[in-house]
C-alpha cells in the first residue's frame, strides 16, 4: 500500500452577508454558513452549512474543491463533499463585539465523513476539525481552525492536514425557549423588568406602574402621583410657569372650599412637593358680578383658603404668596353663566 502525506493550508475568504441576523445571546444561530479558502498556491475553497438542532449539537454539510499538491511534486484537481456534526463548546452569551458584547465566541469540533475525487482517483474521506470563532460584527464571526483526515482511494491512503481562518455567518438566530422567571405573564426575552413583585400588575413590557403615571416604578422618583396628573420623565408632577387649577369650587359668596375640589388640590400639592425649590403666587379671580372692592376681597379670601389647604398638607407657607385680582383679569368676556364660571378661578404663577 502506498501512503501519501498531503499538507494544505486554509486561508480566509472575505464575505458580505446581505441577511443581517437579529441580535442573539449566543453568536451561533439555528442555521450558519461557513466559508474558507485553501492555500497556499495552488489554491482551493470550501463552504459548509450547519443546522444547530440543540446546543451544542449541529448537523453539518461541507463541500470544496481546488488543487491538490504532494510536496510540490504533483498537482491535480480535487473535489470533496462530506457530512458530519459540529459541536460548540464554551459558547459566549454576551453578544457580538459591535453590540457591546465580548469578542469571545466559542470553541468548535467537527468530525466528518464523505468522498473525494481527484484527476486520477476517487475514494472515501474521514476527517476532524477543531477551531475557535471570535464574535466580531453581527452576524459574522472569524476564527482559526485545524483539520486532519485520511482519504482512502484504491490502493492509496492519503493523510492530510489543514489549518487557517474560517468566516462564519449566523443566518437565523437560535431561539431560546420562552421563560417567565418572575411569573408576570411577560416572557423574559422582552421583559424590561424581570424581577416584578409576585402578583403585581404589569404593562406589556413587564414593568409595574403603581400610580399609573406612565413611568415605571423602578424609574419613578415620585411614586403616588395623583390620578390624571401630568408628569415629567422622573414621574414627578409638572409645574408649569402658569397654571389654572381647574375644578376648584367654593360655596356661593364664600371662601369655603367644596369637597369636590380635593382632586385638583391634591394634584397641586403633589406638584409643589415634587418641585421643592419652586415658589408660587396663588391668585384668586372672580366674575364681574358685584362691586370691585367686594370682588377683590372675595378673591383674596379664596386664594388664602387654598394656601391654608396646601400648608395643611405639608407645603411650606414661605413658598406661597396670595393675591386677590377680583374681576380685573377675566379669561373670557363675561356674557353668560358659562363664561363667568370660567372667570371664577384660582391660578398658580411661579415666582
């Protein structure tokens, strides 16, 4: 039996992928394409495709062709096709380097069997490859590999080795089974708040918002916002430069605040609590019914009642000034009861 040693080196083959795979935790997908070059001169090339059934196991098909040299003494064409498995070990789960992950990828091992054809012979082929993929840019990984194998054709046995670089392209991410570790009904892969308290009501992203202000509890710096209040990105009540307190009602011809005014007053109090450095003027306004002196006095009394209500809820009186404007600053012309109702109001103005 004649034994022939056939060394050849696999070099990298640059490839652009038009199909960009979505972000996956591990940098290997359900389907993956691998491209390699074979050299030095004379050169060949190969491609392989693997179907990852379940980590770490994948089925793989490989085909290649080019030129074969025997220590420079004989050069002839060769084609080979094999099938086998690819096993991935130490598969990093931080994501690709360009996505803020790690360059670390995974170690792989791939035993194969198949056949080969040369210009002078055909036969059976068995080999094994080992390599490491580095996660560079989604969906591309690049890494070195080494391969050794045996080809049997007629009376000849060809022992060969190869090594070089391989470009791997993740075609379809391998989906992990859906889990819901905090039991909130939102799958972990899209749960932005993966540690919600048991039984808590959550939004579609798995986050709680106890006061319903649209800011998640884990970001809400002002929990307990009154219903309907406008809030900023911190979850704190906005306090505009000028604000008309809608819904503040008083008994007729009196400065006594009616119970129906409480929701509006609570929102005002929360806004002041959330903005502790702000000082405001509380301005009272009336309609045009009654004399000027009467309306000036009534509007001042009503503004004072609002101030007293707020100080009773913990607002520092030094932050509040009161003023009665009477009927001097109507919002609209006093022509009927509806317009007069709009003009009877309490306004906040930042100082």
